[in-house]
């Protein structure tokens, strides 16, 4: 995993850092504030996108038969073969 400062702004680890730190510190006021800041930023980005007439195209999923599925193949390892390399 890339260091946080090298991640894209919308990657989960980077996006939720302040919230995670506040939860670990048991500071629920700061956690609420951090969560609200992320959500408002996402709303603003969506509004800006819609104003420009852009359409969001998911990066990792696509709609298939009414369900969102990964664009990449996921390797499935049955429980019985895990750790038997």
C-alpha cells in the first residue's frame, strides 16, 4: 500500500484519516466533525460535476444485470486451500 501522502485524495485511508484518529482518541465531537467535512466535500464535488455536465464513471465497478460487479477478476481461494502453499 502506498504511503498516505502518495495516495489519491479520494482513497479511503487518506480520506478518513482525521475521522479514524478522532475515533481512536475517543473524541466523538472531532469524529463527527471529520465525517461531516468528508461528506460535505463529496456533496460539493458531486454538485460541481453535475454543473459541468460530467457523468461519474466508477473506476472499479460496472453495472451488470442490475448489479454492481468488479471490473477486475477477483481470485477466489476456497477455505480448504488457504495456507497450504
